[in-house]
C-alpha cells in the first residue's frame, strides 16, 4: 500500500466519529474551539494525501521524436575512426557495414540480409539486394568523409607536423574513392594543399571553410542513405504490392453523382518502371490499394481491396469534380511488357 493510500486511510479514520478513539477524543473535549482545531488538522491531512497521491503518479512518457530515432552518427565516427580512415586500401566498405556500422546504426536486418548466403537471383531482386548494397557502400563512404573532416578539425595550426602529414596521407589514399561520382574532388584537393602549406593563423579561415564543405556533403549523404536503409522493409512491401497489381484490369465503375455506369481497361506497369500515364501515387499495403490520379480535370482517389486470390479489386472512388461511387475490377491479363521491355501505357481515366 502506497504512502498516499495510508494517508487517506488515516485521515478518514481521524474524521470518522464512529472510530473508537474518535469517540473518546470528542468526549474528553467538550470545548467547541478545541474540537474545531482537531477537525482542521484532519482536513489538512486529507489535502496532504491528495498532493502525495499526485506525486506518486508516474510522469507521462515523452512521445518519441525524430531525434530519438536517429542514431549517434558523430559518436560512431569517433569510435570507428581507425577503420574508416583505413578504407578502402585496408578493408572493404561493405564488410565494415555488415560487421560494425550496420549493427551500431540499428540496421541489423539490413546487415544480416546483405550477409546472407545462397540467395537466388529472383530472391535477391525481390529483396532489393543491389539497391541495399549501393546504399550501404554510400553510407560508409559518407561516414569516412565525415571522419576525415573530424581529423582535419583536430589538425589546426597548433597541431604537430606528424598529425598533419598523417592526414595528408589519408587524403591521398582516399581521394579517388571519395571523389568517384561526388562533388568532393575540388574541396579535397584544396584541403590537401592547405595542409601541405606551412601552418599559419591566416590559413585557418580557408581551412575551416573547406572542411565545412566536405562535412556538409558527408552529413547529408549519411542521413539520406540511413533513411533509405531504415525504410528498406517498406520498400520491399511496396515492391511486392506493385508486382501484385501489375497487369491489365477491366474496371466497372458506378458514379453515384450522375448514376452512370462505365467500363474501362486499366494497365499497371511493372514495378520499378515509371509511366507518364500511371497514377501520381500508388500505395499497396497487404490487400489494401490506394491510387491517386492527378489530371487537369482535378484529383481523384481510389480506395480498393484485393479479393478472389488477387484476381479482383473492389472499392470506392471520390474526386474533386464531385463524383463518387464504386469500382469493381477483374484482372484480364497478367503483367506483360511490349518489345524492348517497356510496359504498355496505362490509360488515364476520371469517373465523372
């Protein structure tokens, strides 16, 4: 029993005239003022008990925010500085991701998937292994560039020549890897030139500006690729949904606005292939399908459900022209492409 409960019980017993000790006390104190003083003390005990009860309640937990979800990238850069500085001559960025970086950044599932053996080509494609590999390598490269900027900040004019020379050797060994497909070649060569010059106070500002330019790219790259890897499972689910939706459908539409019946053919392109006539947005979660169409006539949203072992679609639509009604779709052809691997164009349609 908590302190608040005990306080309430004591106060209640104090005020209760039926309690044995209360009868004795009231009998021995005929003086009205003394009796009033006793009642005031008991009321004070009751108020104190309510305050204690509020204090005993646990504070509400703070809602998780984006900052709570993000890992401590800066701490990882410091902790794994030696491994990041040795890339790519002494190590492999993908191996470092699978064994060190991935687990430390909350990407265990991605790291284990990239380390899985015996995946078939079809399974690798379904799990987006090529995209995962590219993002993991890019994330580690961003962390290596970030580590380089931290080392450059430590190599100020007051730093010893050995520290500056070690940083020069690191840049020379990493510059080809860090500049491939990135805008870092000019700032990295400028940083190398500034480090080779004799340290002087007037060189501090150009050095800091160059470091900041590299650091901005590194931080942006690390955050972008981490979010891609963090949302990898959602991408796989969406890919599977698009594959399930792909094909030719015969839709029967009833518009309750004007009681018109319409039949139309809708062709959905294979996953990963964009079409100018496809919906502006397609979201597939399990059996639920959301389509958003944007045309000059306005915007339309379709909410559908798979049924009949994925061979039928049923649901409703609503558009900005005031139309609303039901949709019943039946698959008439599986997912096929025309010559050259390009999908047949999917027609626009509005249900007015």
